[in-house]
C-alpha cells in the first residue's frame, strides 16, 4: 500500500498541495489537485539534493 504524505507547507494554502511517496530507491511527487495526471519519480539522492538546495536558497 502506498503511503502518500502531504507537504507540511501545503496546509492552509487553499488546496495548492504536493504529496510525496518514498520507496527505498525513489521519491514520487504529485499534485493533489491533478492526481490523475501521474507523478514524478526522482531518485532519493536527487530529491535530497533538491530539498537541500531549496533550504539553502540555492534555487
């Protein structure tokens, strides 16, 4: 069973939400308003690098 988690930054944002689902190898990302359009699958190391870049304002 997939366990999707909504971003903590999405709450109270009028429905503009992102969800993630993690496996051993990948992180899956989707838009809660358009789940039927699919998801992005990103290797976990790449996702961690992306989050770090956002946190340190490199992006």
